C-alpha cells in the first residue's frame, strides 16, 4: 500500500497566522492518465470529513480561498493563509491513484 | 444536495457479521459518474478505506479486508450495503458511507457516520 506521511501531526497556530501541512507519499501519485489524485480533507470535532482540495490544487465549492494546495509527484502541501477559529480540526491527505487508496495519519490544528 | 445516511446495528458480537446500509437521497445511485464507498475510523484514529462499488455491481475491496467484506448495491432502493464477517474488537469504528467522484478519485460527499461497537 502507498504510505502517506503527514507532518507535523500537531500544529498549534495563532489566529490570523499562516499554517502549512506537509504530506509525502511512498511512491509517485501521478496516474497513467497524467493526473495526480491527491486530496485534502478537514474533519472538525464531532463531524464527518469534508473535502477541501482535489487533484492537488483544486478547491471545492464553498471552501474559503485561504486554503490552497500544491505539490507534485510525492510531495504535497496544504496551506492556510490566515488561520481562523473555524479551522480547528484534523486535516488528512488522501491518495486516489493506487488502490487501496490511503489516508495520511492526520494533522491536528489547534489555536494557541 | 446529495445526502447519504448509514443505518444498522450499533453493537455486534465478536465472530458475527456486521451489516450496514447506506441510503442515498438527492441523486441517483445509478449515475455512472460515481462510486459508492465505505470508509471506517476507529475511535481516536485515522481513516481506512474498506471498498467501493459501481452501480453495475463491480467492486473494489481493500486487500487487508477482502476476505471478510461484501459490498452490494440495490439500485431500486437507491441503497448500497456493507457486510463484514468474523468481526473482532479491532473492527470497532465509525463507519462512513461516501460518494466517490469517478473523475477525481475522491470523496465528495460523506454520510454522518455510525459507530459500530464489537463486544459481547
């Protein structure tokens, strides 16, 4: 299975400050069709996950533009330009290139 | 707006079979643009794919669970189901049904999740 490794696992952030989460895969996520199926999800406390980003950098409808995704190959990043209180939760990367699809361990974002 | 709702017993005895159903509303399960999936999350832990099914009945199971998993679809009821046999305490988790976008290989809608506890 493709192992997705996130860092850090815990991220205390000051309100209004930026935050960055890294996700590395154990093999390239470029599929034979040329697409890279790397997604980011947010899971607020007590809620189901919610997709933020698909195919590396495409933001879902309704997701604030302070969230952005980037990267290629095996190295990916989710950035929050200015953290707000509602951003508290656990963030997961997920690869949809190699079956079984796999998630990272999760990064817990909390307010300092 | 698509909605998914899991239903089934919240408590299953060890060695028995866990059975859950997901009812889809606001969209047709027969759409060729989506797969219908099960994902689980043990308490306090991360997310694990169980498998998914296409409306035609084609299935894809996580090899780690393949010998114990069956996912089926009932297009007439707009439902799909999960059966996991020979459960142990390690199968205690919140089970989510979810819709996977065929073109993105990504979940775009999740159910609210249902906690299934394996205990005697």
